[in-house]
C-alpha cells in the first residue's frame, strides 16, 4: 500500500463526524431512494451506516423532499447532507 502526505487542513464537523485536521478519512455515500419515501430512505441510511458509512447525502430536488427531511432526521443518527441544486428556497426549507 502506498502512502502519501496529507495536506494540512482545519478540522470541521458534520454532525459528530470530524473532517480534516489529521482525522481519519470519513466515508460518505448517497441514497438512491426518493427522499419523499421516508421508509425506504431511512432503511437505506441504516444499511449504509451498518456498512461503515459516516455521512449520507440525500437528493433534495423539490420542496416536497425538503419538507420531508425532518421525518428522516428524527429516525437516524447518521449525519445527513442535503444535495440541493440551484434553489435557495429548498436550502432554507432543509435547514428549518
């Protein structure tokens, strides 16, 4: 296995997961379920976490998906990242 020198970075946190600053590299994945399908999305997040995933991204293509994030967040402990494109209103709703 080859080694390489990592760049010095400032540590931040996504949820309880530290990133940068010399911490171990975190594993991130993205759900391929519809974010409006709470049951399937929660199941997939739990499966990803069981497989070693530290952070999970969710697609938020519309307001319905943004409004459903709270239902998902309440059922999982894994830090989530909302993948939002081009619509600040979706970002505001996702943070609500």
